[in-house]
C-alpha cells in the first residue's frame, strides 16, 4: 500500500457501513471534513 502524503487528497475507497451498505469517499464530495471510525468490536 502506498503512503498518502501530508496535505494531499485521500485516495478514493469504499467500505461497508454497519448495515452492510457500500459507502464511498466520493459520497461526501464537497463536504469540508469527513470522519472515519474503524471499530473492530462489531462483527
């Protein structure tokens, strides 16, 4: 995996939310901040 340089744009990616729905970073385009939380307690 390549490193993301400081002050650069995050690469596009998709993950499943807690309901199993696919969510992509591009879904939040135009918003100033996006908070991503990884919680390994849910399976």
